[in-house]
């Protein structure tokens, strides 16, 4: 299902090169994020070009308390990749295993756009559950 979300604060990540399956070995609360450029190749094939990838370790108790109080998240040194604040179309679904499967899921989220940026976020909710979110700027 597609949602519209408004990010008030950036989602920041430390630059890391990893694959989608890396999230399974991370502790609960961890995130992986990938930034892609999507476009149609030869006006027919939906294509993805990875621009960057990053990771985020679970929030500390102090960071959780700051966020829950309504303040912006604390800066983390070295976290220089970000999903910028703004309005996004979001698809939340089960994680995919590779970019071929991602292309199929992303096609739905991109909808009527011919090209643009797309952020793919894997969030490990607990030891057994991980969700994937696709963000397309509106």
C-alpha cells in the first residue's frame, strides 16, 4: 500500500557498501539505506542506478529520549548520507533479496514518474522482523 509521509528531520546514515542481506546480521533497531536514480531505459525498461548506500546503528537511550521529546535527532559524527526532510510517496513491504526484485517493487512506488530519486530503507524491527520502505520524493 502506498502512503504519503512528511519527514520533519533527515534520516542520516554512515556511508557503507553493503548488500540487502546484510541487515539479517545486524542488531534490532539497525537500518540500511540505499539511494537510487530510477529512469526508463529506451522508454521501456525500468532501470535503477545505485548512487550510495549507508547504515545506521540502533539509537541509544539518550537519542530515543531526545526524539520522543519532540526535538531533532542528535548529530552522529560520520553520518553524512541522508534522506532529506520533505514529502514522500512511501511503499512499505517485506524486504527483497536483490535489485531485480527491488525493480519490481519500485515500479509500483514510482507510479507516474518517469525518472527521479528513490530511497530504499531496510529497518530491522526485532530479531525476526525486517521491513523495507521505498521513498520517492513528491
